[in-house]
C-alpha cells in the first residue's frame, strides 16, 4: 500500500494549490481527482483571476496541475470509494486500490444540481447538458436555452451565443440579482440573448422517435406559464451541492446546506481531516478563494506533521 503524508481528495483550485504548498513543505502528497481542474476547468472564460485578464478555465487549471506535478505531487485520476480512520492516520479506498496517509484534505468541490423535470435524464447528451464549455460547439446555428441566473448561467449564455443563433436565459426570479453587474451588462448588450424572468421549465421534450427506437434530440421545453419554446439544446446552470456521501461514516460537521464546516486553519470537526474550497461553508465560491484556503490548509497540515505542534 502506497503511503503519503497527505492525500488530497479533489483536483480543483483548492486541492492543487494545497499540493503545491505541501510539496514545498516537503510533504509526500497525492491528489485524487476524476478530472483535471474540477468545475473550474469547465469555465468558458475567467476574467477575475489576478495576472490573467482573460483565460479559459481548462487552460488555467492545466497550469495549476502542471505546477503541482512539477513540484513532485502525484496526480491520480481515480474515484474515491471510502475513507477510514486507522491507528496511524487514514486509509483511502479507490476503485484501483487502497492508499495510506497521515492527513487528508477534502477539496472535492461540488456537483451540478438537476432540474428533476420530465425529459431531463432521458435526453442527457441528446440536447441536455450541464457544461456549455464542453458541448457548446455542437450547437452551431441552433437555438438553445440556459436555465439559471447566476454568473455561471450568464457566462454560459455568452459562450453559447458565439455558436448558436439564439440563446434564451430562463430564470425563476425577476432579475439577475445574484450575478456580477459586468456579466449582466454583457448579456444585455448581446443581441442573440433573450432573458425570460419569472419563469420555470417544467418539461423537456423531444421530437418523434427515430429509426431503431432511439429517442430523438431535444425539440422544445414547456414552461410553467404554459408557453412552449422550440429549441435544440438545454444547458442547466442552477447551482451545485457538495457530494460527500462516502464521508458520512466519519460524521464530519456540516451546515444545514451540507457544506463542511472548517476553522481558520481549514480543520474540520474530525481530527486529521481538513477541508478547502467549494466543499466548505465559505461565503465566496471563487477560484482565488479556494486557492487561498488550499494554501492555509497545507500550512496547518505541515505544522502538525513536520513540527508536531497543534496549531491554535
């Protein structure tokens, strides 16, 4: 069984920054992640990360990943099944085997919320998507909709407008009160984008079955008001949630929304386990904030492992 000082669960900004700092502290570190960069890697454009006025999410997260690798961190693309406490630390179980470590950093980020309406699951990959960056190019000269009113929804609409002939933003509130004013301004100036407020999607429809019995692609959506919009794609951007089912046996303290509670050193309620980034109950879900928390967590872990002191 491979042994590490620190195992980081999650390869987004928090986890990768923590890996960079941990390696500089000479801690043997591994990062476990399903994909490069987490949700941050799916961002069409990042305009608020210092030193880059305009950079694609995947490009930025590739730089994070390469930085951590070059400093000696092991980046392992594998799915975590369980975490168990041992006498000397923890055992992390994955689909490809078990790994041992002294400390754990939880930096898994979040997963996308679903609309949970008829047609959504059935038409996934056939017009329904949760990632405009991944799938936007497939909708050249098509009509699409973005569901949601956050920064992520607005930036997705702006990206899709580069390919689609028409983009509807459908939001259940009367205005984009959660979004940054700069994104709202860009959306309002874009002639391809039409915002529909005080409205909700209740069903996603497809055209008739095609040869062989396969369901055809998205053809329209039904709205709560009774209106129907004909379109070719539905991009769902209604937020996210922390998925930490495999940690329930540890009974780590969470807030009422399910986010992990962490102190100023990013320690959780379970000794030896830290948390950073979007999985925590911080007030700002941004790359720069997640990176900062990752750096703080690495510092706290270093203090406990290398210096043998309990930080306070």
